[in-house]
C-alpha cells in the first residue's frame, strides 16, 4: 500500500501541452461539422429568405405544406396565394418553401 502511494505521488502532473493536445481532435470534428453541415444550411436559408423578400404578383411558389400556387398579392408579412380558380388562401411569407419548378434544385430558383 505504501509503495503505490509513493509511485502515484512521484508521477508528473499532465502539462498544458498534453491538455490541449487531447482537445485537438474535438476542434477538428467541430470544424468539419461547420463546413459540412452548418455552412450549406446557412447559405440555403439566405437564398430562401432572399427569394421570399423578392416575391411579386404572378410568381409560382410551393409552400412548406405542399400547396402549389400563384402569388396574387403581397401584403407585408403575408401573401395571398391563388391555388385554384376562385380559391385564394392567405399565408405567411415564412410558409413559402421555394419557387415552383425549382424543387429539384433545392427549392430556390
């Protein structure tokens, strides 16, 4: 028992370089996640937001719920969407997923 405690007491404490050396793989993984996951998502959100901000009458869009329609009127944060003859619905701009026909391209034309 006595010899074990003497050996443990004589072992050097881990240095600062060993502590940061063990954290390098964690930083590398976080960097990979940023460039592979977060950066493309951020670019796509900006593109969708730009498209939504530039909506005008006559644009063909698709909503998050899967409704296809034509923009009849843009009123602030809402859009009047024509989905059939004599059928119009009012939706928020945030419910628009992309322009119609651009679904194959990721939702933004």
